[in-house]
């Protein structure tokens, strides 16, 4: 069973907040313990809350030693990998914006692909095409033609060359009848994107 995604926001209900604190405190200490044992690194945890006295793991002595070692580092070493809430949030926003940009690009490409096939089938008109998308559409058509050519070559190999005509017609257009892909759009003599 998949776990429910947690909303990163302050929990208003005190009983729920306390239960969440106890569970996460236990999880945090477990993780610090694991990194200490598995990776052989010095680590400690100090947790303050309004629910109980401060918790120090693994002990006050070890925590003091680790914190003192950190304090003795030069400032540049101390802050090199340090993250505060603001820089962490900025980093997460940048990542989310990049994901959004990538998804928008993928969606736009899928929309253009669908439009291309609709034009070929006569279900859409070139009057609906935005010329600003011409470059992206050209790329999609080029990739589609390459894929078709690759599949036809595979069919030729599988059929021993007897079943499928050459992908390139003598006139340089694709297709076995000399008319090529340009004639596939119903009602038009040329395919408008090429």
C-alpha cells in the first residue's frame, strides 16, 4: 500500500502535531544512527520542542564533541554545504520550474504530433496551425519520417525484399508509388509542413 503524500505545512491540530513530532523524532534519530553506523561518520542530533525536554543523541558528550569540531572549522568550510530554509526553498522552486518547463515542452510536442496526424487524416485544417510552431513541427515530421523509413527497411529485411517497395521513390520523395508522403493529406497535393 502506498503512503499518502504529506503536505508540507504547519499542523494546526495539537494532538496530530504531537503525534507527528514523536513519529518523526524517532525516524530522525534512526537515520542519524544509521549514517553513523553504516558510513562511519560522526553525527549527533539535538531536538528542541514544546512537547518534551530537549533530546540529545547519542549522548551529551558526543554531541558536544561534534558541535565543537564544527565550530572550530574555518567559516568557509562551515558554510560551504550549509542550507537554510530560504536557499532550500529557492532550490526547490528552481527544480519545480525546470520540471514544469520540461512538461510544457513535452505536452506541446504531443499536441503538435496529434495535430499533424489530424491534418493527414483530413480532420484538421492548416488554418488552425500557428506558424510560430513551424520549427518544432518540422522536427516532429523529420523524426516521424525517419521512424517510418526505419520500419519499412525492417519490413523489407523481414520479407526478403519482395513485399515492400523502396522507401525512396525515383523522384526523391518517400513512398513506393512516386507520390510520396506529400500526397497523403486528403484534399491537398502537398503536405503543408514540408
